[in-house]
C-alpha cells in the first residue's frame, strides 16, 4: 500500500466507518483527497479509523462508530402479514416499533436502478431494509434519523442484513446532514398528534427527555418543514413520497402545502388509502382523549370496532413549477 502521506481516497458518501488498511486494500484511490485519522485528525496510519479532510465530521460520523450490543436486543418484528424482519432495537431507551404503517408507506415507492434515495425518518431501519431488499439496483440510500439510539439501531440492522455498502445512516433532523439531491425522497416523519402516545403506538416519554418526536397539535409540525425542504433536495423529475394520517393530523393542511410547493398537478395519491383496524379499547381511548380527531373514525354498526386511515401521497418535482 502507499505510504500514509500519499494515501488518497474518495471523499464523499462513506457507506460506513472503515479502517485505513481496508480502504487502501479494497477501494480505488483518487488524487488530492487526504485521509485523516478519525480520532486525532492527523494523517492516518494503517488500521486507524478514518475521516476525510474534505467532509464535515458530521458526515464522516454518518456510518457510526462501534456500538455496544448490550444496549440493543434483536428480535423478529412483524411489519405486516407475511412481512417479518429480524431487527435490533434499543433496550431501556425509547424507540418506535415498526408496524403495518411502515409497510404501507414503503409499498408504493418506486426506485429505479441507479437512483439515489433520501429517507427521512429512518427509525431503526425497517423501511430502509425493505427498500434495499426490493430495489437492489439503487445507487445509494441515505437515511436520516433524529433519535440517536434509533440511528445506532438502524446502522446495526443495515450491517446485519449485509447492506453496509449500499446505505448510510445519519443522525440529524430532516435534511440537515445531507447535501446534494436525490431521485427519490421518502418521508416517514412523525405525522400524528400526541394521540399516538395515548394509543401506545409511540413510547410514553416526551421528546424533550429523549422520546420520539410527534407532529404537534395538528400533526403537521414535522411534515410541513419536510415538504418545504424536500424540493431543494430533489432532482428535476424526481419524486417525494409522504404519508398523511387524516384522522390524527390536519391532512388538508399538509396537501395544500404540497400543492403550493410542487404545483397541484404534480401531487397525487401514490396508492389507495389503507384502512387499519382499531380495537374497542383504542376507540375508548380516542373517545376519552382531549386530543381531537381531524376526520371521524369509521366505526361498525355497534361502535365496538373502528378503522383509521393511512394515505400515501407523492409529488413530482418539475423545475418549471
């Protein structure tokens, strides 16, 4: 291998943390990009963990350092009928358990060979894995997760399932860690009011003490900034996908914003809305809650069962709009 003073490498989009010996042995070398030791910020030696001197520490850290497995547990998690993934998740820290909504949002997404994908709201990486398994020809998938322990779990799951070269997980809010543009953007952000905690779909801890963020009083607190920022990160002709939960968020407000940003003709349903069952106990919680619903829950004739709605929408970026 070349001496350390001449070690050169690609500077952008690290799939994950690597070591000098692995990089020099297994990756192509390009001029004018020096490798630096991650810990000392000095020129690297063999087997030193690396960062690139042309990338921010935030981006270099995207692949994550070593994670202690005693902070995580692995178990099979059912996302939907016939869809079960073995996933690592945090222990003794709040985390969002993937469910049928995860699969509902992922199913209509179309990713072509060579596409760059941005996923906002990675959670523990369940949707990330669905995309990587379904679309092996994608160029690279960049995921962002705001909750540190979930970002670490997502990295573990990507490595566990053998996709360490195809995906990168950043810790951060919305698009803040990302540069450039993608062909496809998927936003699985918190698009629900605090009723999600009362229904125990989200852990009980509020976000100001490390809990999972929710969508504020009308469920749009995260979705609206996501839509506003998404256009700046989408290639012309690219598509952004986003869920709308009309029972538990102001869906009309979200869709109005999407049409103002992308143009009304560019916004359309990505799939038929899915109706998801509620138990009698969940209906009781909704009825007793001080948090209003934005669309009435569909109920059976006796009122003992109900269904809420998950919609998935898409918008295409036409740079003439």
